[in-house]
């Protein structure tokens, strides 16, 4: 009997090829979207949960109140050891440190004391010897309890170990690590298995007490400054973290009250659960890009809505198709079929189509998986795929049951005489028509809302790309000086680059726009103390940097080596208008004003020589911060980057010239140049990805909705073909017939527009709050989205309406 159910279901699917195709394809697309969105959301929610006892691991946060307020995920050097000693609930603690100003490390691989290769590697961290006691990384080679106990010990990720040493055990091998902090002759003591779902994107860990960096850690035990360490605590099982949180204020004040009073700031400590770090919303940046709760919510909602649209299509078309099968029901009943048999038959047909859609969707997942992983940067686990497959199977079965249940239960209740005479209840017919119209409204409400969202995101992205930044980002080449050796060679490299025909000017800085890393200075006016100090971010630059980058001078002059006072001591500063405002001055009165700061308990003085017009050194997510420039020499502070202003029509040739010049000066260091505008654009990668995702899903939602609309229009034309024939015979024009049929389906689309507009406006207003500088949503966005949806719906329905209007009345009335 079951075989006969499937056989009849298959025959009916072949008879109604168009309906079957629309049902299967629409539901398959919905299933594919839903699975991929599930994989993304599930990956974001599982960050750091793979660590043993992850629920007992916390990170110390710092809230600072002073001239500028901030909440950071970093803390001061002595906090970890002090908390471990004074809180009995803490089992162990460890610090993690990303060296300030070091984006990449130069790693030199040796074999028998001979240099084999050199690579630039990012995401290297200095950690305490207790780090693997807090984070139970599985080690492929080495002993986690001993791996980081000795200075100059390094533990590599599995990926780096394979890259440097192939499949052999690398323990005991030699690596030379070079960066702006020094040179570290390290011994490999272990290899860990890296997990992608972690807020710590580590490629290697090095002992905290190594070289100059280790000396800095030992010598800097200030409780108030140097909030540059991530401090992790592993609590004893069963500990209530709130009991520690309640005592943190007293603990911190007992160590730092006097220093805080001198500095004129207030600091409090907090605890952040490990598993909530990735989706937390602290103001400061983290070790890796944070997740976005709003984006996850939006994606989850979009996935559910697209699946609902697909299921609605399925139910709409199933309901429409089954109302044409009354006579079949009558014949079956006359031949002895009972009601339960008919119900099973209709449900089997519906579920067969839904299972076919699930199989097609499933077959499409694996080929698209690599594209998904490349786009999102996530590695999908087998268990996640299995959960997605199982969930989508349940959804498809549910859609099949729901799509076939309403007409099945009604049609199976008809008496044979009613069914054979095609006497469908007017109530049933009206109910199904109203249900279908309501579902069409729901479909297009979602589709229109997604179109509006994609338009707003596109506008904001265009605004971010086109907004004046207060300097010239175009035609600038950035050459990172990532090691002490590279910094020492800066004068020679500058001279060599300056000789290139394409180069107009060359300078250097400790930080360039887009990736700021400033020295923070607490400054105060003469006659005042640190209690009234204000924080200014200071960038050390070579002479000519400010002019080359096009920062506009508002008052005063540019600092220059021609004035001895500009380079002596703290020198002469060029500050922006935001700094002037914080200091309580005007651009006119700030020039020539002298300020002081404390460094190593010494009071130093500097003078403001120029005020620059405000500029966006950071992304437009942030308000313009108080900043300044001071010219120095490479021997005084070192530079992080060489910047060249170039003019060229052949960028490939220009880059080749830079690479050749670099190799002639620094043959042992790999070349890694980039364009400044591309680096700045990376600040908006998350928004760009959001725009691509929303645009993709908006397109899919419209496509699925139009598939359903096409199917319903086909059904409506078939149902009214005799009416259309009679209208044509009595003189109706093709245009009037087309308009009559199209109007029936355009009304729900217009209603959907009215529903979607206020909803999408509210959602996008909330999203735009993430930007300090943003667009205003214009009325024409809703008009464009509405016009696009109406035109698409009109084309979809109009094609079927035109076909019906042009058909011969004789063919439609022949059966009469």
C-alpha cells in the first residue's frame, strides 16, 4: 500500500510539473539558506566552549573614569599574581600579552644553526608559565606543565609546526623571533592543536619572561597604568564568581588607592566569563574581532523568515492544487476508499515533494560548504553539519505535513456526489483564497524589509567610503618596519625609496590611519597637577609626515627640525581640535601654550606649536579622539611604518620597484607592502560582509516569493480560463483582462509594503546606532523598495495574465 501511495504521488507530481518544480525548488532554497545560517550562528555561539572547565574561567576587565571614560578587557601587570594569592577561590591565574605595536613577528627557521627560511607571522602572544593550566590546549608534542617554564620557550600551533618542520617532532628545534621589541632566540617546547572557535587566535605562545619584553614585565608593577595584559582566572569548581566580584573594589583600593589619587582617575575591576567574551560588547578592541549579537539575531530571523517563505509557498501551492482534485476524491470514494486512506494518500504526496526538496538542498550543501567557509572564515565541524541536516529534515517533514493536511482533511470529508459534481464548499474556497492572500502579504513583507535593509546598508557603506577623512588616503604605500633591524635601516631605506621615479615623498610614523596604536599621555596645564590631567593620544612621526598626508593646519605652524625646541625634550606638538577642546582652550589660544606630563616620576614639558583640523584617524565607528603628532628620529622612538606618497599609472610595476628596493636594503626580511586605502577599508569588512549577506538573502527571498506568486497566478489563470474566454467574447480587451488578473495579486504586495516600511525603518535605525557618523534614512529608500517589489510582482503575474488574455476563447470553452 505504501508503495502505491508513492507511485500515485510520483505520477501526480509529473502531471503537475510546474507546480511540483516551484514547490521543490523554493523549499530547497529555503533549506539551504537555513542550514548555512544555522552553521554560522551555531559557530558564533560556541566560542571558547571547547576548553575544559570553560564555565570556571573568567577574564579581568577594567573600567576607567577620568578625563575620558573607557571599559577595557586589559588590566595591569601585578593583578594576576595578587588575586591568585589573596582569593582562595582562584585555582590558578595567567596573563596573556600581545606586544604593543607588534602586528607581525619575523620568524627565522634554523637547521643545524643554518638559516633555512623566514616568515612574517601574526597572532603570537607572550604568556605566563601557568597559561596551559588555565587553558587546556591539547598538546600534540610536549608537556603542558613544563612547556613554558623556561625563558625563550615557544609552543607552536599545529599549522606552524607543519609549515616549518613538516611532519617531524619539532621539540628542541631553534627559532629566531624578531620584532620591534628585540630578538628572541627560542627553543620549541611543544605543539598545540588550534581551535578556530576561540577569542585567542594564537599561532604561537612564547614565555612571558623572555628578553627585553620579560624585563619590561618584571620592572613594571604599576597598578594604575599599563593596562595591556589579559588576565585570566580559573576558579575552583562550584565557586560563585559574584563572591569575588563583590570584593574586587576593596582588593584593588588596598593596592592602588594612593596611586589613583595621584593620577586623578578612578578604576574598578570586573569579571567577564570566558564563554561570553566573543559576543560581549566592551568598548575596547579585543584579541580578535568580536561577534555581533544584533547581527546574529538578524541572521537568525532572516533564516527563519526565508524558510517560512519557502514553506508558505509550499502550503499555498499545495492548497491551490488540491482544490482541483475533487472528482478524483469522488471516484476513489465510489470505488471503496475510506477517509483515512485518502488522508494518508494526500499527506504522502505532500511529504514526497518536501523530501525531494530536502534531498536537493542536502546535495547542494557540500559543494557550497567551501565557499561558505572561505566567506565567513569559519571551519565547520562535522557535528554541526549533522545537526543542520537533522534539523532541516524535521523542517521539511513539517512543511510537507502542514502543506497537505488542510486540503487533505477537507477533501477526504466530501461525500462522493459532491466531489463528482465538483461542488467545493464556498466557505472552504473563500478560506483557502484568504489564507493564500494572507501568506503572500507575509512573504512580501519580509522580502520588502530585506530590500530596504540592503539599500540602507549599501548607503552607509558608500558613506563610509566617500566621507572626507581629513587627510589624503589615496596613492600611499605602507611598508611595515616590523623588527628592530628594519627600524635601524629606516634612513637607508628612506633614501633608497626616495630615489624611485614614482615616489613624491617619504616619511614614517609609529601608527598610520586605520590601525592606530598610540602612546597615551596624561597632560595638564602649568600650575596644575595630574589630578586634572587629560589623555592625549600621541603619534611619533618623521619630519614631513603631517604635510605629506594632507592634514590641514588650522592655526600655528607645522613642527620641524629647523626649530631646536620642536625636538628637544618632549618637543613641539601638533594637536587636533578634539584635543584642544578637551584641554579647555580654543585653536587660537592653544598655540604657544605649554603643558606638562609625568614620566617615570619626572615632570616633562612640551609646547603646542600647531592645531590641526579634526581628522578620522580611526574608523567612522568612533568619535574623533584627542590626538597629536610629535616629530622624532628613529633613534629616539623607532618607527612602525614607512609611508610613501606615489604617483603611478602602473601599480604592478610600482610595487615591483618597491619590492626590489626593499630587498636591496633588507635582504633577510620578507617584503609586505600594502596600499593605505585598502588598509583603511579593512575597518569596514564586517559591514561589507553584512551588506553582501543581506543582499543575497533579500534576492533569495524575492525569488522564492516570486516563485510562489508565479504558481498562484498560474493556478488563478487556470481556474478562471472560462471566465476569461467569456469576457473576451463579449468584447473585453487584452489589456483589461491582464489588468483584472494582475490587480488580484498586486493588492497583497502593496499591503506588504505598508507593513514592511515601518518595521525595516526601526531595525535599520538601531543598526546605524553602531556608527558615530552615519546617514539619515531617506523616504526614497522605501519608495524604491516598494517600486522594485511591485515591478517584480507585476512581471511575474503579468506574464501569466498576458498568456491567458492572448489565448483563444474557443479552446477554453470547447469542453462545454
